[in-house]
C-alpha cells in the first residue's frame, strides 16, 4: 500500500461523491472499489503530476494512451476528444497578473467518465477550489454525476477570461485616447502590435471552447444529462460574449492602426506646411537684406537718412502680414 | 396579501387577456389562478425590478434559475434560449438622443410561455405602451396567444433602430462632404473612428436578432402558431434591411478611411510641390543679389548708371516668368 | 360599377389570358368572375396606385395584409415571400440615364398566384410593355400560367442591369487610364469613391435576386411548372454574370485605390528628389557668392583681373556638371 | 440533300464512333439514322457556325432552345446546365500568345447526350484535334460513350491553362526582383495592377469549372459511367492546383503592393534624410560667409593676415566632419 | 526472374508483415503470392523509382493508371483519392535545412490497400525508417493492417513540419525586434515578404492534409479499423495546431507590415520636423548676418565698439533658446 505522503506530491484533491454530496477524501488505491458503486463518483484534482503518478491514474480509470500522452505535453490546443465512453478535454486557463500587467496562461486537461472527473493543471492557473465549493453547494445538480463538476470547472475557467478581456479593453481605450490627443507615435504603434498579439493569444484560448461547449450540449452519449445541458449553454453564452468582444476589439484595433496611419499623414502635412510657411516668411528678409548688400555704385536707398530703419521696419511688417495670412489659410 | 402600492415599484403593467381582448389589470397573486383558465394569458411588464419582485415573478411563472439569473445582469448579448416549453429572449433596445447626438442603449428580457409574456426593461429604453396598444388593436391576432404580443414588442424594438441608423447615415454623408471639400484632417479622421465604433455597437444589437427571428419562425414547439409566423418574417425582413445597410456603411467607411489616406497623400504632394516651386522662385533673387554682393575689384555691372534698377527689374521678370511656368505645369 | 376612367389612374394594363393567348382587357370588377375559369389568368399592371385602388386589388385577389403593406412602402430589399399559395416578390429596377450619367433606381412589387400576376411599379422604372409583348409571342409557354409572365418581367428587369454595369465598366477603364497616365489626384480619388458607392447600390439590387431565382427554380409548390424552370435558371445565370462582374470590379477598384496610393508615394518621392536636387545645384552659387562677399582685408582673388568672370563661369560649370550628374542618377 | 461543300463552312469534324472506335466521317443528314443504332455515338465539332447550321444541328440532336441561344452569344460564364437527359457545358479556353505576351481567351460550348457530343468553338482557341486523337488511342474507355470524349476535351482545355499560369508566375518573380532591387516605381506599380487584372480573368475562366467537374463526378444521371468518373476527378485535381496557385499569387500580389508601398516610404525617408543632411552641411559655409560679410567697423578677424584662408579651411573642415558624422548615423 | 541487384535501384524496403510482426524482406516477384495469405501485408518503400519499376509495382498491386501517372509527376497537391478499394495519398514532406536556413520540400505518394502499403518518395525528404521502426514497436496495432503503417508515415511527415514552423516563429520574433528597435528598413521589408512566401508554401503542404485526415477518420470503407481512427485524429490535431499557428503568423505578419508602414510614417514625421527645426535655427544667423551685410550709409550698430561681438553673441543666444524650445516641443 502506498503511503499518503508520497501520493500528495501531485494530488490536490481526491474526493468521493455520492448522491451529489461529498462523502470524504479517499486514496488512489481505493478508487477502483469505489467506481463499482452505484451513484458514486470520484473527483481527482492533480497539479503537474509526475509520470509515475499519471501511470497509476491511467490504470485506475483505464484512460486511453493517446489522451494520457497529450496530458503530458504542454501547449495543446483546447479541444474535446471522445475515447469510447470517456471524454478528454483540454482547456487553456488565463489569469490576469496585475503587477506584470499581462495575462499568464496555463493548461488544464480533464478526463471525464460516467463516474469520475480527473483534472490535471499545468502552469500559471489558479486552484479550482472555488469551483468545487460552488458545485458542492448545489447537491441536487451534482447528483446527476461528474458532468456538473465539469460545468463548474469550465465556468470557472471561462469566468477568469473576463478580467483579462476587461484589462485589454482598458488598454484599447487608453490607446484611442493617446492617438487622438497626442497623435500616433512610436510607442502607440508598438502598443497596437502588442495588444493585437495578446488578443490573438486570448482568442486561441477561448474560440475552440465554443465547439467544445456546443459538442457537450448536443452530445449523443449519456455523459451529460438533459438537466445539465442548459448549464453548458450558459458557458457557451459567456464564450460567445467573449469572442464577440474579441472580434470587435480586433476590428477596432485594425481601424486604430489605419487611423493612426491617416493621422500620421495629416500630421506630416501640417509639419510640411509649417516648414513651407516659415520658409516663405524668412525668404522676405533674406531677399531684402541680400538686395541692399549689393555693391552697385548707384543705389539711392542706401544714402537715404532713414533708409536703414525704413527697410528693416518694412521687411518686418511684410513678415507680419505674411504670418497672419498664412495663419488664416491654415499653413501655420 | 401584498398591497398594490408595494407591487407598483417595478411593475409597469400586469394585464389579463382573453380571446385577444384585455379583460383588466390583475395582481401578482391572482396570476396562478388566471393561468389555469383556457384561452387567457397574462402580460406582465417590469422596469428594473428588485430581487424580491423577481423572485415572486419566478414563482408565479415557474421560470428557470439560469434565465432569471441572466435577467438580473445587464450587458447580455441578444439571444433566445428555450427552457422546457418556455422561451427566454434578450433584446437590446436603442434610442436616438437628439440632444446628445448619440444613441442610448438599453436591454429588455422577455419570458414567453404559452399563456404569459413577461418583459423586463433595463436602462435607457422607451416604454412599450405603444407596442401594447398596437397589438390590442388587432384582437383576432392577439387571440392566438402571447406570441403576437412578443411580435409587437420585437417590432417596436427593431423599428427604434431605424432613427439611429438614419442618423449614422447622415453622419457618413457629412463625413464624405467634409473629406471631398476640405480634405482629410484630424477631426474627420476621429469622426471616422467614432462612427465606426457606433456602427459596431448597433450591429452587435441587431445582428444576433436575425437568428432569434429565424428561430421563432421555424420553431418546432407550438408557442408561435402558423398564422403569426409571417409577422416574425416581417421583423426579420426589417432586421435584414438594417444589417444590409450597416454592412454597406462599414464597407463605405473603410473606403472613406482609405480614400482620406489617398487624399492626404495627394495633398502632401501638392504642399511639397508648392514648397519646391516657391523655393525655386526665391532662389533667383538670392543668387543674383549674392552675385552682386561680391567684393571683386572689377565688376563692371556695379558701375553702370542703371545697373541697380536693371538687375532688380531683370530679377523680378525672371521670377514672374518662373512663376507662370510653374503655375502652368501644376507645381504652384 | 366603377367607370373605366377612374380606374385608369393607376392601372397600366388589366388583361385576361386563356391558354396562353390574350383574350382582351377587362375591368377590375370582372376579375373575380374570371379567376373562377379554368386555364385563364389575369395580368394586372399598376403604376404607383393610390391606397383605394390597392384595397380593391387586395380584395380581388385576396392578398395578405403584410404583403400589401410592404407594397405601399418604397425602399424594400429585393426578396420573395410565400403567403399561403401565393408569392410576393420585390424587385429593384435600374435604368441608365445617359444625360445625368447615373443610374436611376425604381421598385416593382409582384403578387403571383396560380391564376394572376399583379405588378406594382414605383419610381424611375420603365414600362413592362416590351416584356409583356415578348411573352405573348410564346403562347405555348404562357399557357403554363402566370409564372412565365413572371419570368418575362424578371428577365426584363435583369437585362436592364447590363447597360448600367457596362457604363460602370467604362468608368473603371477611364479611371485606370487617368491614374496610369496622369497620376492619382483629387478628382480620380473622388471618382473611385463614387464608383464604389454606385457598385454597392447595384449589388444590393442584384445580389438578393440570386436567392429569389434559386427559390423559384426549386420551389416545392406548383406555381412554377417544370417546363418553365429552365427559364428562371437562365435569369439566374444572367444574375450570376452580373454579380461576378460586380465582384471583379469591386476587387479591381480596391486595387486601383491601393495602386493610386502607391503612385502618390512614388510621385512624392520624385518631387522630394527634384526639390533636393535643385537645392543642391543652387547651393553652389549661394556658397561661392557668399564666399566672395566676405570683407577680409586679404582676399587675393578679389584683386585678380579676371577674378569676377572666372568665378562666375566656374560656378556655372559646376552647376551644369551637378545637373548632369543628378539627371543621370535619377534625382532630377 | 445538302452538298458536303456547304456543310464544311462551320464543321470541323463529324465522325461516327462504335464500340469506342471511329467508324468514319458522316454527313449531317445521316446523323438521325446513326443515333438510332446501339453502342454508336456522333462527335460533331463546329467552329463559329452560322445560324442556319446551328438550326440544323439543333434539329438533328433535338437541343433545347435556351442552350442553343446561349451557344450563339459569346462571353458566357463557364457553367453546366442539364436539359432533360442532355447537358450543356460552357468552357473558356486560354492560349498563351508568346509574341503578344498575353493570354488570348476563347469559348467552347459543348452539348452532350448519351450518344452524341457537339462542341462549338468561338474565338482564339486551339483545335481539339489533339484531344480527339488522344481519346481515340483509348478505345476501351471511349466505348463507354461520349462522356470520355468530354473528358478529353476538358482535360485539353484545362491543360492549356498551365502555360498561361506559368507565364504569370514568371512575371510575378520578375516583379519581386524589380521591387527589391530597384525599388517600387511607376512601371512596377502599373505591372502589379495589370498582372492582378489578368489573374482575375484566368480565375474567372477556371474557378467555375471546379463546380462543373464536381457535378460531372457526382451526377445522378447515367451520362457519366462509374469507370469514367475518376478521369473527371483528375481534371478537377488539375483545376484545384490551378486555383490554389492563383489564390497564392493573388495573396502574394497583394503583399507585393503593400511591400512596395512600405519600400516607397522607406525610400522617402532616405531622400528626406539626405536632403536634411546636405542642407545641414551647406548651412555651415552660408552662416560663416554671411558672418564675415557683415560691415561692422570693428571685426578683428577681417584684418588678420591669414584670416581669409583660415576661415575657409576651418569651414571646410567642419563640413567634412559633419559629413562623416551624418554618414555614420545613416543620414547620408 | 529479376536478380535482387537490379531491383535495389529504387527499392528502399520491401517487407512482409504477419499479425503485426515483420516476417522478413521479400522480392517483388513473391508479392502476389504473399498477398493471397490472410493477416499478412506488404510494406514497400520506393525512392524515385524509374518507369520500369513502377510498372512492375503497378502489376503487383493492380494499381489504377491515373494514380500511377500522378505518382510519376512531381508538384502534386496533397490529396487523397479512392480507386475502388484502394487509396492513393499525396503528402508533401518538409525538412528544415539548418545550413541554408530554409525548408526543403519533397513529395511522397502512398498507395494503400487492405494488405499493402506502397510509399514513393521524391525530392528532399528524409527516410521513413524511424516511422517504420516506431510502428513495429506496437505490433498489437500493426496487426490491424497497413492503415497503422500509414498513420506512422503521416505522423512522421507532420512531426517534421514543427521544426520548420518553429524556425519561422523565430524569424518573426527577430523581425518584430528589428522593427521596434531600429525601425522598418529595406531589409526588414524584404524579410517580411520572404517569410510570407515561405508561410504560404508550408500552408499549402499542411492545409490539404486536414481534409485527408478527416476523410481517413470517417471513411466508410473498412481500410481504417475503428481502433486505428483515434490515431489519425491525433495527426489531425497536430495539423490543426500547425495551421492555427500558421494563421496566427499570417495575421501577425500582415500586422507587422502595416505597423512597419506606420513606423515609417512616424519616422518620416520626425525627420521632417528635425529638418524644419534646424532650418528655423539656422535662419536666425542667416537673417541677422544678412542684415548687417547691407550697405546703408547710416547703420549705427555697425559703428558701435562692441557691435560685432554683441550681435554674434545675441544671435548665438537666440539660436540656443530656439534649440531648447524646439527640443521641449518635440521638434528636435
């Protein structure tokens, strides 16, 4: 018999449920016996288990080789696959990290049978304790089997996308404000790119789940009973809301990029006009002063008593007049 | 027994209908009794009800938990969900605010059973009184049950999109006029962005309703009788018109953005050409005046009697000739 | 009995047909009687009828309220709707106006039953006389009932799209020629936008008809007999040709816009290079003349006998050499 | 009886086949008699026939009016239409014209019955002789009827697209080389547009054939026997290859256009920087020479013995230093 | 009888399998005899075979003409075609060439029957030895017939796409870093184009395999037994991951191109502003020095004792002040 200590390494929770109520924690060795009981199911939560543990779990629940192989490798795409009567589900979890101002992504693999749910967490995800407690608060639904536990898990995963999405929405709003106040610069352009990249990452986590939820709602096998299906539809509805928002943001971000290009063009026009305008104003003294710098013998103005101040003042006045004119026509 | 006063808080209307005619207002407590009668239905209109009221309504009509939960939260996406024999529908309402020159959006949740219609209004929507009166004017259709009342509501909601759409069309027309008369500037670029954003918002309100209407037309359950279906097809037709117009506007707006970029380029060319042209003209006196500012001992022109005026006049003539030439070749 | 005069207000034609041959004009009052005869049908053509006339027509043919309501309102989208055994079809008609160089759009609503065809014309459309005469020339087909009359109408409407399309193709060709000869300017950019807008309008008239024709070809009801279906396939084929051409033009127009942007960039490069080139050439005399305008005591060149002409000639030669070099490297 | 001479006008070939072998040329008048024989079929090839000939052919084979009407008009879109037991197929043929460096397009209309194949060539297409000889080399397949002859024709038409496609690929490669070596100029931009246009034309010829081939493979009618279907799948495979290549080229061409825009921007930057750099260098002598051109009484440098050469050399050195600095920082 | 030597020319492996275990190498001539045995299958691996060999192979396995014809020609698109009971599959193989820093592509054609698998390698592909050994390590699965061998092959081919993909991802990361640090230049723009081209090539290799895998999973024929299907789903999952990544990279690359255009615009603004700023600063001494270069009789400043240094210092201070102001407002 394996001592409990050793088992603890990768096991977060291993609980037995009967008629929707938790009957207590059990050991891995007791699982096969429990699985034979009617109306009972096992909820096993693992966190980055080692290979030995996964082998024991595979034997306990008779999991398919390919699914277990996948569960070892990270960077799976979210998906659901049926192996005989059981399901293998890959979820990508997201957590908003306030200090780093980025989202951290993790992965969870779920094995679902008619009397067990095994979840395997990888990477920067949160514990599923809140989801478990929430589902235990509704024993009449949990009594329908582990599919309601799966709902609780998926609902928790999807709800954790919202803070990330909302942080991205804030960044898009800031970006807009920046671009329309200060114009498009190097930083805002880079921020557009980075935000785009992060939207794509979130989208790759959430979009495939739409198919997963739809399949869970319409599944022919008896794993998800009729009374639980509306709950998956609820998750699907949240996912659709997330993906709608992501699509909108993608579209707006593409428009922001084009708009920032247009604004850069407008700004370029303004700068060139200003350059041309000031060049025109400065051309006046340059030409006039050049004129009276010529060395002709007979240049009567040079000998006038007030010639110098008159010319300087006249030049100045012409410059002022030109300035005002250009100002009015929008060149300065 | 609850006094009528207290009830009034969130209740706008609570009327009983029999054979398509309104038989009078009733109290919440009398609803269960009325629901048992043949050919009768209840039309209950709520405005931002509190939780206590919603609970009582849920009990009266035996509404599903998930639907009632959704009805509490704002910012749902428009959708229709079937819970057993009843339907839960989310609509987004739009109202054009002339003073603020923007559209205000609200939300309405509708619960539809074979003998009741409960509408829950949130936010900046208008009262459904006109829709109710309109439907009461056609008792032969209202006699088919609450599905005709649902049509009246949806028709009213969709008809209220048209003024918003038409205001956006006006803004697009103005934008075009601005860009083709005055060229693309900062303001018009920002207006393109803002209009785009508002089109996206309206689209998110109206597009999902297309699916809702299609489903209502083809629904297998008996909630919408055959004779009422053409009315939902009529709403669908209006929605298609709105979405077609929105698509067209989106496409034209994208083209406006590209065109304004092209115009900015054209304008930039003109400005640079003007800059180059004037620089060329001003180079003439600069060079000539510089020439006669040199201090060589032997510069015969300097000693000519009319040297000074001759040079000035010659320079001026060359400038005029250059100006005319550049004007003709389109550089000025 | 209504006198013929009054009836004439909105009635263009009201003819009875039997076995594919026109048996004569009839009055509205005689229609119900005629509809009871086997193998006969009524072809009623209206032009902007008033409400009273429409009501009488509705009674004659027992038309659905919603369809008649639609037939009053302009700006419907092209569509086909079945009301019981009858069909309601909305067509957008186009007419190329050579003097105004734009297309004028109108609307036609058609009610089709197994023994009647009612067409209601609105706006700038042409009379359907040619279509009627063409269909009367094939009595063996017209004997199949009013569906062949519908074909004649739709064929006529669709054939009238071709001159409009062809005018747009000419404008696109001109646009191309303009842009590749003279470069993209303000006018060509505006023309791109305007053409785009008109393509979108034509597309909104013709694209929905594809669905209408497909439905008419595959319709389960007996309104369109087997032998007439290939004729609707022919109309469908024309529509597909129009929509293919429109798609191609849209794509080419988008490319024209991008190409004109690229050409503006190329042109901008040329202008800036010319500006830089001339500035370089003019810098030579400016610097040289400035050099000999200095007031140093000891500047030997100033005292040379041919100093002045030598310097001027040397400067001129340097300018010429620079000009030739810049010309060769493509900067001028 | 019509003399052979007259017939020849539009008839390229009129041959009878039995059990997959050509039994000899026949006259139009003998066709009806031959069509009555079992296992025999007629292969009739026409080139731009006049109306009289088409009428006789129509009578011989009992062709549908609409199909014959189409066969007269040019500029049909490629398509397949079933008229009763027979098929009407429109193909667009392409031929690469090496001297003109463009593709010439023609049209072929094919009527296929269970015992005849009539092909009508229009415009710049090649003779189908090679296709006919190739099919005659496989009598065991030709014995299945005229559908194998149709395969031979379509295979020939589709194989003639490849040289055109390959010529376009060469042009795209040249375009790339041009743009990345010399930068985007007026000519390359125009070439992008022209190539785009020609790709669209080829696409309009080849894309609709995908549907035609798919339909021929899956057709319920017995015109194409099971053993011939893989041959049409082979044509379909070639078409898919062509359309894949066209799609790739379209995408790359769009990218080329954007890249050429980006390169023009980069080039513009370089030119403006060069302009700014040289302006900075030339500002040095301008300012210095202006300084010593001032007429102050007390300017000690002017009276230094080596003042003039010292200043000139110092100015020159500053210019050189500035040149080297700007060179290093990439402004020149 | 053909001697073994001659056979070797194009044959890499020719092995017989029974009950999932390799029973030994055999000669081509022994194949027909072996194919008659129950539970046995032949695995024949060819590398660029000559025509004579292919003919013998065709006879051995009774392969279809069209498939063998395709197997001769290179540049097929990946596809699967059924010929009676057998399948013909075209795969494109990719190998990352570290020294050349590009991917080399080859082609493999596979013929699959219920008791044989023939693979024909062309071009720069790797040997399938590792795939064969891997499949031999699972005799219980190989016992299901050659479909598991096909899985091993496809899995090997698809796994070889990952290093290529990963090299492209590195290049995209480098590109991003380049553009955001140094700005978009000629090289980065060309690299964008080249990367785009290579992504398209990889996509054309991997995308059609999605359909091939889906078809293999759902195939009605008995070639792929139920227990092997999850393995093809695994390959499909890898392919989906590859295509998702390719789509993301395409999208990001398009954004990189737009962003680089925006950055070029920003940079252009900066350069023009710097040009304008320095021109403004240099205008001060130009104007002042021109002023005191005038030859008026009465210019009191010229006679001041400290006139010259005062003016020079004042001019310098104004320039410094202007420099600081322009620096603060972001023009320098």
